[in-house]
């Protein structure tokens, strides 16, 4: 038997959440509606009509949740700020009650020795800004820069790491492409405009934060870069699908953010949709800012093939210029999201990026799995499949470190079961279970496993069951 792996002592272990998914208190404390309030209250948009009105009541239970973080022993907590809670009009005056909520939360984390990693945009755009065009409207990017500046002023150096955006791919292409997410728009041009304005928002926010806090203020961006694999690596059509998907799925963000330009093949692939004239002089310079690190959210690989001419499923795919790409059925275990499980993609993602951008440290800002948990008669939640998922993916991070990738941290998604966007409360990602009637929090085995990992730096052996 080989000795168990030990992670570096300064490796940052954390858990992640997002404001709309956990806070609730949608109309309290001066918070204005976000696009997710509007969307989730629109019939047919979320499973069972679920909304984030109450979510897991974190707004009222945050002290208890901070205590869970302290008990877990994590070094960091990744949270997001709800823009409409701190700046209800999307511009101008701040709502003091909203700012105070996050200020108190950050202070409580620091008191427990937990580093706050704060995302400024995890998809809850103020509805008033959507009424003016949302991310289709360039003005939203400028306003986002000012909102970032205001938050930097308020929370300043108490924040360990600022993250401008979470997964702009989802915001642009699920929000404005296939309409699966808020605001529910289905328009290829709008999704590409949104992608650019999100990139611009990111760049302006980085500059604003650094103007406020100094040139070396820690700022990052979290992307859900897709690991595409051709169904048949010897089939040129499959490889061409990978290229097209990689352009509009990944390089549309890494191009301007890390390399300073949109890739030529992306512009060619989407020429029938737009001439990209919404990219104005100076935008690429504004977007291309040095980053403290890059955050990556990883769940599964994507296997793609050449177009077959057959329909690609009942939901329109959100990929402009790639609607005909075929996704072959994949054998093997699936999570309750219907996603496959393949930890090799995480090693590949981290080593590939580190090789391409050797000066850019990486952090896994989300990774985890939804499974239908069962509560045992004694109240325990044994979730061996989630534990196995974490064990495989933590090992995949270890392998990336072995291969020389510069990975600085890992955040489990999620601290708590929560509102899983269009799937409502029907998908449980938490390492801590939430009873949706009482809001009681119960550690699953995965939380106990994670606690041992983060406090020792060594993943506990499997099979793992917490004795209670
Ligand atoms: C990511 C989101 C996060 C959560 C997980 C499952 O795309 O960033 O909010 O929903 O997926």
C-alpha cells in the first residue's frame, strides 16, 4: 500500500456558497429584486416553481453557519455578495443594512481565522439593470465596475481574495442563449454581447478594486472552463466539434482575459451572428488585467462528436454556432444532475492551464456532486457516493500538484444544500444537509470526511463512514 497523500501545509481548503442560493430574506433589509427573483417567480422556469425567497435562511442563520465553517476547520469560505442587497438601484447609493450584513459576516469569519473569498457576481443582477438590457447593455459593465469599487471601499483589506465574476459562461449562455437561467432570454446575439460585457465588467472591476486597495490587491475570476474530449480522437469531425466548442465555451473568456484578444476562429465561427462591433476601442486593454490567480469550477468532462443531423436533446443547447454538435451517450455512473463523473478531467484542466500560463496560480473554487441523500433512522446522512466523488477529485488535484501545476486551494461545493437554480431544491450538493422544513443543519459523512482532510491535509481512506 502506498502512503496516503499529504497536501502542502499552506494549501487553502474551503467551502463555497452563493448569495441567491442560500440567503433567502429576498424582501428584507432593503434588498431589491434580482433577475433570479423575477425568473424563479415566472411559472415554468424552475422545477416545482421553487424560488430563493427563503432558500436555507442563511440571512438569519449566518452565525450558526459560520460556526459550522469553524467546526469544519476550513481555512477559507467563498461567499458571494448580492448586488441588489447592497446597491438596490444597481447604481448610486448603497443600502447600509445590506453592506452591514456582509461586513458582519466577514468580521465573524476573520474572528474564527477563516479567510473570506468574496465573489462580486454570482448571477443575481439587480432587476432594474435587466430592465435596461442587463448584460446586453454595455452600461451594466460600467456600473459593475463602480459597484466593485464601492465594495472594495467597504470591505477593503478584510477580504482575502476578491473574485469579480462566477462562471460568466453560465450568465451569458444559459442566461441569454438558451434561457435556462435568468433572465431567460433566448438570443444568440444577446448571449455573445453578454459574454463581452461580462468580460468588460471583470476588467473594470479589477481596475477599480486596485485603484481603491493598491496595485497588488488580490483579485481573481472564476471560470467554468470545459474539458472537451472528442468521442473518437481519430475522427476529424469530432475534433472539429471540440475546437468550435472550446472557442465559444472557453477561449471566449481566456482569450481576452489572459491573452488580450478574442480568438480569430471564434470570430469566424460566429460571423453569421455578429461582426463583434460591440467590442469598442480600449475594451481589450481594459479586460486584460494581471490576476492574482484564476478560479476554476469543475464538475465533469464534456464528450462531443461531429454533427449527426439528429436533434441534440429536448433543451436547446446554449452554444452559438455549435447547435448541431452531437453529445454521445456516456456509460458509467451519473450524479443526480445527470452529470458523469471523471476526475481525470480536473487533473488535465489544472496541468494544461499551468503549462500554458505558468505565472498564474490556480484555485479550484467549486467541485462537488449532487446525490439524493437518505437520512438514516438515527438522523445520520451516509453519502458514500459524494465522499467517493470528493476523494477522487481531491486526488486529481494532488496529481496535478505532482505534475507541477501551481494549485493553491480547493473549495467544496457546497457548504449547505441549497437552491440549485432551475432545479430548485431537488438537487442536494451540500456536505451539510438542510432540512427544508425546519432548516436544521446536519453534517453528512462527506462533511466529516472533509473535516478530517482539511485539518490533517491527508484525505481519509475509503470506505469512510462516520460513526456518530
Ligand atoms: C455551478 C454554480 C454553482 C452551483 C454549481 C452546482 O455552475 O456556480 O452556483 O450551482 O454549479
